[in-house]
C-alpha cells in the first residue's frame, strides 16, 4: 500500500534557534525542524489553506 499523508492540523512553534512544524496526521505526529528562518517562512506560506491551525495562546 502507498503511504498517504492526510494532515488534520499543523502547529507551528518558534524559538530563537529554529522553527518546528508539527503535523498531525491520522496515525502519527510528524515534526519538521527548520533552522533557516527564511525557508521556514517560505514553507509556512506554501501550506494549503484547508489545514486547520490551532489558535496560539
């Protein structure tokens, strides 16, 4: 069977060293750590609009 990612939600966590994208799929939570701020911003802009992002707080 083919691996098919079906993201349910994306959380974005920032600190001074890196940006973490936590992608919740049906079975697993995937974490992508990016140390380059420009690449992280580019990836953030390219996320599909249909994926919910929980409010920060």
